[in-house]
C-alpha cells in the first residue's frame, strides 16, 4: 500500500502541475504577474525565484497552485514566509488589469493543459499497447442485437448519433442503458447499415444488455497512435459528462464516486495486477490512470460552479457581454461560498470512501 500511495502522489502532482503550468504560461503570455507557483502544501522546503515569480516545493506532496497578483477579488495583501507582499489590483501586471479575453484564456488554460496531458498519455498508450476496436465477436441468441440483424464481424460506427471508435465505448453505453431503443450504425463489407437495437433486461444482473461481445485488437502505427490517442481522450471526456448527468438522474449513486482514498485503492489494485507482468506494464497502467484522472479533472474544473475555473469563466463571459466586470466583492463572496460547498463535498466523498472499506 505504501508504494501505491507514493504512486498516487506522483500521479496527482503531475496532474496538478500540468494544470497550474497551463494557467502560469498563458497568464505570463498575457502580461499577468504570477506571484508564486508552488507544488505541495505546508512549509516550503525548496524555493527559487525566476522572472519575479517565486517557485517552491512544499513539505506535503499534495496539491499546488499558481497565484496571480490581484486574482482574488477579496484579497488586499498576502503574507509570505519572510516578507509581506502587497498586491495592488491597479498594477498593470495584476490579473484584473489584463484584458478580459486574456484572463479568460488564462483561466481556461489549466483544464486545457490537463486535456493535453491526457492526450499525450493516450498517444503513448496507443503506440505501446494498441487499441481494441468495436468489431462484433459474438451475437447472443434471442438478444436485441440478433433481432436487429447484427452479425459477427460487423464494426459498430455509431450509437445514438455518437461516433464509436473503441470497444469500451460500446460497453459503457450498454452498461448504463435503460432499455430505450438504440440507433446503431454498423459497417459490413465496407457498407454502412443503420439498425435499431432494443436492449433486453437481465433479471440476474438487473441491467439491460444489447446482446453482443465486441472487441478486436488493433496494433497502432505512428499515425494511428495520434488518432486513437485523441479517441481515447474524447471517450473519457464524454463518459465523464454522461456520468455526471447520470449522477443527477440517479443512474449512478454516491458509491460510484471516488475521492483521494478511493483513487489510492484503485491505484493499489491496478499496481498489484500490473506488477506481475513487469515494470513496463506498471508504467503503462499508471499512464492509463493519469489519462483518466487528468481528463476527469479537466471536465470537473470546467463546470460552471463558483471556486472552479468554470465559475471564473462565467464571470468573465458576463464581463465581456456587459462591458464591465462584476463588482469584485460580489464575485469574491460567490467564490468563497463555492469554496465552502466544495470543501463540504470533499469531506463527504472522503467519508464515503472510508466507509466503503468497512462494508
């Protein structure tokens, strides 16, 4: 478990650093002064200054942030470890002094850099392990798929208007099916055929099945690696959004949520499975988790909620439309309330993770 915790901290730090580096580099390009860029929490153990920004590594290897001058509407000053840093919102290098679209790009850059990190991992994985494409290997008798005329060897191209490129996309769509008819496009002998499949309910598993086994291994060359790296990330982003919708509709429950404790457990299980096949398999398995978690973080940060990048983007869009910013104190209180709710959610997920171990 100790090894898994260390791996989790490395993965989490990599994701956070990529996110905050996105904010930092785009903010710098827009003339915004980054006061501090730090990795970890607690007291600083290493620090250095470059381009008037203090970089530091802190004692507790969890989290990190890029602090821009004047970004917090409620902040008048910030206390450093050794000196008081006065933050002047009227300074031409402060966050709020930058053009609205420069601030918008800076806020958006964090989630986008997480998507870039996920894509890099996706490309490496596709090049190293190949992918599994959605070619039908078996059609179950008396199933919805058989009744719809689907045959072994068919390749699924789309489901309900969504393009399908990976076997896991079919599995995900099927797993959360509510029994509604599904518009499926298949490719057979180079010809695309449209059909409608009605999933059938399985009393034992208490879920709907379309009645197929799909998946054919495809080795990826250089061009295919870039293409399927994109498809991997696209699938994760869409699955994350769909999962959030299902959370609100009750299709998934609180036990399907996972916080840091739950993720450590996933890392531990993945590590135990992969280590039997050697160090390379461990590295590739961890890259898969980086891809998944980084893309998830991007989606969560883009939600239009206070205290998240998405909430800040909403305020910036309002400013762009109105031609003037929302009063700083009002925006600050909204973000403060959002932070309190976010903290409450973190505690809830943490407690939920812990209770799973005792069930």
